[in-house]
C-alpha cells in the first residue's frame, strides 16, 4: 500500500514507482563548476576581503585557467597591491577568454597608462590626435557610455573643429541625457562661440540633474553677470562658494559683481582674496587695478598692474591700464612706454588707440596723436565701437585740429613780422 494512491476513489498501484524510474533517466544537467562560485568571488571582493578572495580565485583558476571573472578580479587586486605588470597579464588573459567585453580592454589600457606605456594605448598623451580620434570613434561603436564621445569632442576642440565637437557632445547627450559633463561642456562650447541662450539652456539642464554642480553654476552665473543680473549671479556664486571656497575664479567674479554694484570696499576685499589664492594669475591683479583706478588710488593700481604685466607679458590690457595709472601719477614718460607696448601687442584695439592718442597729446606729440586717431577713425568706419570711445575721439580730433590751425596761424604771423622787420628802413 506504500506506493498506492487514491484516484477518484480507486487505488492505482505502481504509478509513482513508474514515474520515479522515468525521472531517473531524465537527470538535470550538471551546472559547470567554473561558474558555481562567481557570486562568492564578487562578495569577497566588494567586502574588501582580498585575502579570502585571492584564495578562492586560485582555487577557481586551478580548475580552469579560462575563468574570465576570476582573472579580472585577480588583476584588480594585484593592481591595488602595486603589481601592475602582473595585473596586466591577468587582464590580458581575461581578454583572451572574452574579447567582446569592453571592461577587459579598459583595464588593459588603464594598466598600460599607469606603467607609462603611452605609445601602446594613450595616443592623446603622445600627441597623436588623429590616432586618438580613430580609437575614440571605435569606442563609441562598442559602448553606449557618454565618455568616448566627450573625449572625442575634447580632441575636436584642440583642433578648433567646433561643429564636430558639438555633434560629439550632442551624441553623448543622446546616449545619456543625464550626463552632467556632456551638458556642461556643451554649454561652455556655446559660450565660446557666443551663443548665450543655448549655453544657458545646457547649464540649466545640468543643474536640473545636479543643483550643486559647480562646473555648471560658475558659467551660468557668469552669463547672468554679463546680462547685468548681479544679484542673481551673486546668489549662484554663494552656492558655489560652499563647495569651492578656495577658488580664485569664484572670488574674482564675486569681486567684479560687487564692483558693478559700486560696492568698492567689498569688491577690493574679494579681489584681494582671489589674488591671494592665485598670485600669478593676471585677471585678479588687472581687476584690482581697475577698481583702484576707479576709486582714485593710482599708486595701488600701479602695484597690481605691474604684477599683471609680469603674469602675462603678452597681454596688452595690463599695459594700457598701467599707462593710465602712471599718467595719473604724472609719469607721462612711463605712461607713453606702457601704451606703446600695448599698441604694439594690439594695434587695432580701439580702447588702446584712444588712450594712446591721449597720452601722446599730453606728451606734446600732436602729430603722432593725429596719426593714431586717423587709424582709429578707419577702424570705426567698419567696426562699431563704444560710444564713449567715439565721442572722445571726436573731441580730441577737434582739439588737435584747432591747435594745428592756431599753430599755423601763429607761424604765418611770425613770418609776416619777420618780413616787415627785414625790409624796415630802421634795420641795418
């Protein structure tokens, strides 16, 4: 009765026995032992139990050297221990087992980079940009990650290939719409070409995913600052200051916002902090010079403008500002030298030309000043310049013309007097 069962009130014998015999002939296939403890390897590794993980890895590799994951983890552990070459061998073995796994290729490249073997993998580091572009394009085909497209866009920017870089950033965003790096760098690209609206949109998209992303906050606040929304820009800079309080760029921008709001003491304080954080940077020194000139402190301005000149000797703006500071200090000769240098570096800058003409006029070199004004008028005929520059140019031009007329009239009078005296009967 042990094997009998009841079915509709009737006993059926040997049914279970027959099924058991049939089941014995249909055994489930054995799971390969090579995969049986992969989960345990992963657990030990993620718990940083590297000793136990290495023991288990060796057991798995003893059974079969073609265990991809075991070789991969062994390579990671060996690299943490500083055994870069041994880790590279493990990653190479994992790649031989499965050449379609992109992670194996990435780890090989990382190991080679650490070892300094740039020629084998890192074409960008050895300035082989074309090879780098080719491999980044290949990477975009192998993975949906946004990283290859971002790196490819950066290479395009090195060659000033703006449309190609924009397409690469757009492809990165299409693959990963939440990519903060792609959105921020695309915004910076639009900022570079002067498309403020699209730049603002990209920075806004980045901040929508990460409201405290400093890489997006700073340029977004800069756009607002350029549109004279100083209070809004300062509120953004305040958020950024919590993350990067030691940023010279941040404090420089804060200082110039305060300067625009005519809060000169606070502006000088912020700009001095920016200068302290980056003493070899030209921008904070130059801006300090501007603020000190505005507040009637030409000596202090000259000190910081000399520092700006030393930081960027090829930048014409510090030379021009230094010339203005020296003029206010009654050092006209030094002012002329500074403006001459600025003019040599930027011979078509309207701001430099008008200030150079003023200095030359002050030095009594009216002919040279007239020549500079003529060049400025030629530029203003084809390029729109600031109204203050054009007004000053007209005013100075009229004065020089009047002085020239008076000088010519005076010369004619002297000549007539000489002729009269020459023919006088009283003269010997």
